[in-house]
């Protein structure tokens, strides 16, 4: 990635984080995308703790593609529902809501999370 692309994403991420925050009742679902994997975690910003996390790096024989992102979304939703979390705030971390990020969100919705 070029420096301009990275700084643009970080600027957008900062703007998003100024507007949204996770609470104990409605924590934040944060997404990080790398070239090799996609990561998602549910965070309570009032305490600064990660409640649940899932990634495509933990899935066997997984590549960073749309299908795997959907599986990660379903996995994080299942873990969240086990902990009693039904509603979250979606934090796309400056990435476009398209492709892998959109697939992860749709997978989480299909598995029962509301946002």
C-alpha cells in the first residue's frame, strides 16, 4: 500500500471513531483487514476490553477472500451470542463497506447480530 492510501484510511478511521463508541450494552464490532487474513473483535470501549475475537487465520485452509470473511462474521456472531451480546455498533475502520468487510458484516447479521 502506498503511504497516501494508508494515511487516507487512518484519517477516515479517526473520523469514524470520533462518532461511534462501544458500550457494555452495545459494544463495537471492529474489523481489520490484511493481505493474508481478516480479523474482527467486539470491544467494550468504556472498559477498553476485547470481549470476543475471531479471525480467518484461525480457520483451517483459509484465504483472505469474501467466503472466508463471511465465515469469520458468522463465527464472531456465534461467540457474541454465547456471551449474551445481541446488538453491536459496526466499525469498518476506514475500509470501504464493500467486498470482504461487507461479507463479514452480512455473515454476522445472518448469524443473529443486530447493527
